[in-house]
C-alpha cells in the first residue's frame, strides 16, 4: 500500500482511455488499497476535461456522461480530497511566483506538498506525485517530491 497524490491530468486517465490509463487504473483500483489524494479543484478539472473531450470528438456524449457520473461517485467515496486552506493558497501563490506555474497547477502542487509533509510527519515514507504534465513534474521534483508520469506507462 502506498500513498499517491493525483493531479487532474493523471486522474482523468482513469475515466478516458489515454496513454497510461491501465497503469492509473491499477493504482486507483480500491483492491490495491492505496491512499489516493487529490485537490478539491480536481473535481472541476476532470469534469471540464471530459466535456472538452466530447467537444473534440474524443468521447461520445454517452461515454462522457458515464465517465463523469463514475468520476463523481469515486470523488465522493474513493479519494481523500484536499480542501483549500489558507496554507495551501499561500503556498500556491509562492509556487506560482517562484516557478511561473499556472494557478491550478500551483494549487495542485501546493496541495500535494501539504499532504506529503503531513504524511511524513506521521511516518509514511512512500508518497508519489502523479501527473501527466511534464512542466509541473519538473517543479514537483525541484520541490523534492517523488514524481511519476503515467505517460511513461503505455
């Protein structure tokens, strides 16, 4: 059992077939008994990604509706949601300024860093940041997180 933080670019792969989807599904399968963390804003980002895939013809309306419904259920029951706090907002502002990150990317990374610190303080040593965003992964590594990109698992 491990602890993983999924940003939206990685988590969407559980609901739409993309490079890395099988790997993501194996980590997020409840039978794997991993702790899966994600930011509250991931709910918005994943639903928006599914809507975008529908507009671009990558998913049918039925596929998107099913994926969104499944995601919303999992969001309520299978993920540990990191709520926005003053600490996360302040850390995200620092990250955005220091690393020139977009707002939601900075928020995702700040959320992961807070979770990592809390887990480390409680003795959990296996923690990975999972993202399909190469630029964000580079910053996460610079911030001393263990990083995995699902696109490396075809």
